[in-house]
C-alpha cells in the first residue's frame, strides 16, 4: 500500500541563454532526477511527474555518463533503464493539470537539477502556485543542484525578477522579489565556483546570472560548501536543498526522512 504521492517537477528547457545573445544546450541531470525518485519509490511512495508543457524532460547529455554514478556501471545502467522505461518517468502531466486535479493529495514535491530549471521553472506561474501550496502546508519541498532556483517561481513577480537578472539589474530584481515566501530561509544551490567550471569547460560561455546570486538577491540565506562538488544538503523547515550532482543520495535520504515524518503525523 502506498504511503502517499510525491510530485516531481521537471523542466522542458533544452537551451539556456548565454552572454552575447547566444545559448547553450541544457536539460536535467540524469542522476539528479533518478536517484531521489528511485529512493522515494523504494520508500513506499508513488511518484507523479509533471512539467510545464506535459512532455518528458530532456536529459542533459553531459550528465548521461557513469561518472555521475560513482563509476558504478550497474547503477548507471539501472538509472538509464528506469528513466527510459519506468511508467513514473513516462506518464507526464502538465503542471496546470496537477493543480486542476488538486494538490492536497501530495505528501511532498521534488525538483531535480541541471541548469534547465533556471530557464523555465523559476518563472513558471503554475509552479509558483504549486510551491506556495507546499509552503503554506509545510509539506516537504526538495530541490537539487540548480533546482533550488525554481523556488523563485513562488514570488509574486517571478517573470519580472528573472528579466531583471538577465538585464543585469540586481536592485530592480530585489524590488520584484518583495513578498517572496522563502525570504530568510537557509538554503544551498550550485555554487558560483562550480558554475564557472560549467561555463569554462561545458558551455564555453558566460551565463547572465549565477543561481547563488539570484537567490541571495531574492532574500534567501544561501550557503555553499567549502569544497566544490562535494555533497552538501541544507534543511530549513520544509525546505530541503542540495548543492550539486554529488548531493543526490544525501538529499534523497533527507527527503525520505521528511516524507516519513509528515505522513506519520
């Protein structure tokens, strides 16, 4: 018997803007999506995947490698098969449909990373409505790597907030962020120095803004680990955030703990 439902919110973005009017390939990270989802299912929960347009999220090619699974070929193959074949990863709803069907039946929500959430999810009005529900009900809300930037969608003027960041106007962005539900929360996200590695060696271009800076401008109390790409998870009230790809297993464990506490209450 299922312990309850967990909403997994995916991105539909496949490109991210870079300075100079260009863009780079992006998507969700395979391990950041699959590891927490598999842990949630193993703990006895059902998973519902939803995205803005109702199509399956694109997996960033740079994440589709055994390196992100500790070099474990079996774990990598299992993850690829799960994402390709498991019904939970292939029966995708729109965020609007999830809202229309009702949010009360969900025990928690999870947003994976990859840079894609910084394109669409952070300014998606439907996700904003969903996150405000989970915030108001104090339900476990977990986000990994770049995923935590999606909490910006809960602010009243998320689209304007992102536009101000793209325009290089942090003061204006801070104005648009007023009234944000997560202001003052302790959180973590992909660090600026980790992002520089992606810019230099993967994108070969500069992004318009860093997710650390964006969340700090919005009012988040953002901290990152002392060593790049080492696991780091921060928990504050219902909010569970993981810093980078290697935070996948620790975040999954914290999410399952929070779900078990919430559903046992």
